[in-house]
């Protein structure tokens, strides 16, 4: 993988990795059924506990402090679980009053998703800024178009977008595995626990002739939160398919490709969800969140009114 400033185009490292993964995958085999079953049973137990909690509240799980679901159901995605485990105030603040400002790093992430899709389905990106304009205009994304024009008033930002477009060439050569982007994943347990996710890139899987492979795309340094997110999606894909994916990996222009050991990941993801569900129930039971101040206070919309906030 080239350095972040390289604009000559990245080699197709994702396709090379997928070939290696599938070379060791025996056609027609189904792996990890016992692990999938164990994770499903564990989450079923979590749902049973939530059901008891719901009945104790007269059959209504939601309340004035609960932004996480609908009547009688707790809806958890990777991001909401992460916020619940970090701080109850952060979880409530983000859900009730999500931040409105789109920062440059956030926009870079959006742009990279577009570049990867273009490489997958159209070919190399010749002019990063112009092709973003075309996509945003075609999809009616007026807000993104305005942001693009504002950011690229600084020529250095246009250069960064060109670099991202060059790095997206790492996703060349994947068409043979029937790629799909922004794939919704979900699972529901006993009508009271609903899990959601949206995977950046899924190759193969049900309805194709290929085993399932997941790739999450990030624009910056890879962090533990990204690894937890990928495990969350691997869990949801496994619950849907009844078997483990053949492979899963994170990719970024900074860190390159980071494969994940799929086997052994499901119970860790299920335990994380169970902990998040417990924190959400505590918020309802207490009538307010348990506050756990830390560096995240700087980004929390609840900080101005929070007695525990650390924003210095």
C-alpha cells in the first residue's frame, strides 16, 4: 500500500486478499454453525430479560428518556451500543440531538464511500471533485454538494480528495464476487430486541454463487471502535446466513487492509450487545443515564448541561 500522499493509485489489495481467503474456502461448506447457534441463544436470553423488563413496565419499553426503539422494542445498532457503553449521557444526547455540523474528516469519509462505489461499478475516478459533484447532483444531495463546494474552496482539500480517489483503486477487480454497498443487516429477537447494521461492502453471500465476505471502509486510522463495528456486522451477517462469513476485514488509506479472525468473534459481539441493552434498560429504570465522563465529553451534545462533563 502506498503512503497517504501517493496519487499513482493503489494496487488491488482487496481483490488479492479475497482471492486468498476464498482459495482456502471449500465450496459448499458451512462453517461455524455451533458458534452462530451459541450467539443466537445468548441474544435470545438477552431478549427474554428485556421481555421481563418490558412486562414490568406494563408492556411499554420506551419512555420520555428512551430514544432507542419503538413501543415494546429496543433497537440497537453498532453506534448506539458504542455510545451506551461509553456514557449514558452521550447515548441520549446523540440520539435526541445529533450533531448538525459535518466536519472535514466526516466529509472525507463520505467522499471515500463514493469513490469506492465508483471504482466498483464504473471504473477509476478521473476528477475527484467533478465526479463527486455529478453523484451529489444525481442523487439530490444538495447538502453534500454545498459542503463539497465550501470545503474545496481550499485547494488543499481538493488535493486530499484526489488522493482518496487514488487509494480507492484498492477496490478494483471485485466485480466477479457480486459486490453490494451499504447493505442493511438486521435480526430480531422475541419482538423486544432488534439489531441493525449497514455494512459498507458485502461480496457474495445468499443469492450468489460465492461465499460471503465483508469489508468495512474507513478514511483514517483504524481504531478498536472500528473493529467492534466489524464484529457487529459479522454477527448480523452470520445470524442472517446461518454460517460465518468466509472473511472480514477493515480497510483504510492510512492503515491498509486489516483482516479479522471471523471464528471466535460472534460471542464477543453478542456480549457487547448484551451490555449495551443492559445500559439502555438502566436508563429507563433510573429515569436518567449513568454518567461516565471522559474524553468523549468534548464531542457530546449533552455536555453544556451535564454536571459531570469534562470539556477542558
